[in-house]
């Protein structure tokens, strides 16, 4: 078309072309947005925070990539901090779509005029992109940041973008985010920051390494003061506030990370929620004071020794303090071993439970008479800790003095099996050495328990006979209780333990504490347990390696610590445990029913039980030759109380006996589990793999039935059964 014939008004064509170009750009961006979605911080990993019940941080762990990074809750940050941050970093933050054209134009003009970069023109959204996806500082990287910022703005709200910036902003070294910087530089949450602290933490991310106050305090101070003076010039702060802020020094060192309750925190760190939090029931003040008390005690203990303590709240089962050793980082003993959860011998600590069960079974009463004297005809004759015998005494006196002989006589009437069944009902998985059937020795410490088990049992004394498993965190749910003793038996035991003699020189407050001590065999464990109306507290002293310590006893080593623990607890009811529950029998010995007046000694206390059954042949996981013509397999079982019953793969099976040996006739080869049950229900099992040798190469012709493959009998001849 000749130029003379072109339209004189090209505006509509240009507008149409511009519209088409805009649609093309928009379509391209939309396609790229779908094909290349931006990071939004959803996969961020946070430092694990183990928190006290009031939200205070007890223990903090770095992220897997080695940073201190805490999640941000904007509601917990002073709004003035947010306002000042936006004024410094991105004045039009709430008005742009991720990119601020005016800021970019200003940055270009300043760079041209001064020959250097004065301001980058980056919005907070663009900085978030850079923090999520670090790239080399190039023009191409800048273009990608512009696009990514637009993408993020399409997906996240302004508050979410701001929270991401405050989570990821660099503050020098391995500090990321405002909460971590506020904690490590000032030891506080962001909502408590002062004016000068706010200015420093806004200035730091602009040059985090150059302005680190712990490395370059002068540069940090200068950057902070420039902001403060700028705010004063803009009438954001008054002159007195400015002068006070300018006089304040910057922190010249970082504070250490919180390291309270380290043993419990190590157990719980794997149970953090998506934001890295684990909330415990610990009382922060009580935990820290108890840690300091045990740390002082650690300085007085012998080489290789340490102490531990546990405090549990009645009614809820919540653990209020957990100190696994006197010094987590200690030298000379394994301080990182958690003695709260370690299995140890409880010494005499089960005696109150034994007596309480006897009271409930109508076997005995606190005023029942018992003779504290060993009987020569007994199969097993325990001795008292002091090697002395007191003669006739009441059971209340025997428990107050923790006499061994009366306790074993009471346990013989209650029954060790009944004792362990009571523990099992409360979720206490007691460990018997060698996995044997329980004998009378369990009453004197021949059993493995940890502090949580002991807290469960003694908590029942303070909770009218109801035992609660200790709960350490909100993830545990509500504590499930089970009745251990009747209310009357729990009251009787509490009244007896309240009469235990205390070292009055160390304790004169009159606070009611039901106290019990324990010392394990060989002076390896020293225990003290105290119960009042609101808490059960336990203290242990000893060697984590189980070594012997001369003269270590619960009374001398653990009781002083326990009494100090109770000084840290809330005041107790001075009238606890109160009046006896209805139905409690209150009587002197002579007024008791005849069967309760005296606990007669038996001629023979229950001897330690005979060992259960065991397979002498075949051994476990043995492969045996099997011939269908002569299918008998020899089973040789030793020990146990006859008669034996048999299970093959869990099904009852009849197996003929020939003395101590049995002949089993399996119908086919294959893998089997054979179990022998004795009259007491004790079991022994072996796994047997039967293979036919008919025509099978490599099997010796002289192989006997029931003989392991490739093994001849000692006489070298085949033997028929």
C-alpha cells in the first residue's frame, strides 16, 4: 500500500498490537508459572525447640544444614518492628505485585549518576526469592528474581511473604531469621526488643557479615545509629529516645544456645511438629533450679559418680523436672547417659508396695506383729542391711526401719507373681535378671526398674492408690490411671512412711513427706523417694557404669538432695494425707482379728524357683535330616516342671515321652517352631528346618534321623529310636 494511502490515525492499530503483545506476554508468564512453580518455603526445616509448659525454650538444635532457624509468628512480633522494617526495605511493599518499578528506576538512576550500586531496588518479595534460591549476582539472576517475586505474590499473602523474610533473613554466621537473632544476641523474644535492638536487627541483614556485632561492633554500631538518626529526622522517634538508644552498646558476643533438660530433649527431638516444636510439661524454673542443685552436688561426688532426679505431678502424671545427670557434658563419668530412664536395682523401694498389697489382701495390717529374725530352716535366708535382728515388731515399725526379713516374709504371703502382676497392670515392665520367674529377691531389689516406673508406683501413694504413668509432653495424651492399692492401703502406707526419721539438722520445716530410701546390693545405687500431696520426687546417686562405691546409701547420699528438691516445690498441705478413708481398720494389735494379729514365720520360705525348660537338643535354628520311612525326631528337654505340653507352630501337638527325651513324628519336611511348656507355663522354643535326604546329593549316607546335617554322632554309628 502506498504511504499516501496509510491511515492518518494509527492509534487503534497500535493499541491492538499492544493488546496482542500483552496477551502474549501474559500467556507466556502463565505457562512458565505453571511449568516452573516457585518455592514457597513449605519445605523449610526449622531448629527443633524443646519447650517448657510456658513456651520457654529449654533446648535448641540446629537444622540439618547447620543453621539456627526458628519459625515466625507475626502476631508475636512488635508491629513497630514490622513498620520500621518496611520503611527501610520496601516502602511500597503493600502496593506492588512483587516488583516495584519506581524502586528499580531509582536504583538505575543512582547507579548511573554515582558509578556504583547505591540501592538494589529489590523488594522484600525479591529478597525472599534470593533467600530461598540463592544465585550468583548477575543480570540474569535479577531477571529471574523479578519473575519469581511475581510468582510468589500470586501464591502467598503479604503477611506470609513478610514472615518468610523474617524467618530467612541472614544475621551473620549460622543465624537465620529474626527470632534466632533476637534469642542469640539479646536472649529474648522479638516482641520484647527495645528501640536500639530493633534498629540493629533491621540493619544487620543488609550486610550480615560486615556488621556482625560479635565480630565488627564498630560497623554494627554505625549501621544501627544511621537508622536511628534517620528515624529521628523523619519524626518517628523523639530526641530523648534517640540519645538513649545511641548510648546503648551493641552485644559483642552471642549468647549460648539453651541447653536445659538435655537428656529428655534428646529423647523428644525426633517427635517435633512441622515447625520444629516439642512442648513438654516441664516447669522451666523448677527444671533450671534443680539442674543447678545437682551441678553443685556433682562437684562433691567421687570420680565416676553422678546424680539424677525426677519430679512428677499428682493428678495428671505430668513430669515437672527431669535431670538425667549432674553434668551432661561432664568429664570423668558418662554424663550423657540418662539415669532417669536407666534400668537399675531399686533396693528396698518396693517394700511399701509389698506391704500395701498385703493390707489389701487381708494378709496383714500395720499393727500385725512379725519376728525380725532369720529362720535357719529357710531355703533362702535374707539378712537385714545392718546385719542385726530386732525380734518382734509391728509391720509399721518394720517398714519404717526398712527391715529386710519382715519384708520378705510379707512378700512370701503376697506372692512375687502377684507383685509383678500389679506392676504390669500399671505399665511397669519390670526386668528380672536372666528372665527367670520372679522369686522373693525381687522385694529386696532383684529387679530392674527406672525412675519413671518408681514414680508410677509411689504416685499411687499420693493419689489414693491410683498409679499414673509419667507424661513428658503434650504428644503423650492424657495419662491412663490404674488402681494399684485401695484408698485405705495407700493411706496406711503414707502414714507409715511419714514417720520415717528425717535428718532434722537438714530439715526443720515440718513439711509432710512420705519418705523411703533404697540401697542396692553392693552399694551401687542410692535412692530416696518422697511423696507429698501434690508431687512425687525421686533422687538417685551412683555410678552409671554400675560400679561399687563404698558406703553409698540412700540415707546419706540421696536424702539430702531429695529434701532440697522439696524446698523448690510449692507448699504442701500440712494435713496430708488427711483422715483415713471409710472402711479403714484402725486398731491396736490386740484388737485386730486373730488372723491379723501375728504374721507367723513359715518353716520354709519360697526358694528361688527351679529353672524353666530348655532344649538340650536340637539347638535353635538347626537343620535336621528327615526320612519319611523313619520320621521320628529326637527332642531332648532339660529342666522345667513336668508334665510337658507341646506346640508345633502354635498348635497343640501330642509328642511321646521316653524319660527326659521325646519323639516327634512330623508328617512332612519343612520349617517348624517347636515349643515345650512346663506345668508352670514356662516355655522354651526352637526353630527346626527338616529336609529329606532321599536322593539328595551331598548328604552323608550314614546320617542319622534327628542329627544336624553333616554331623555324626560321637560313637560314629547310626542309632535307631
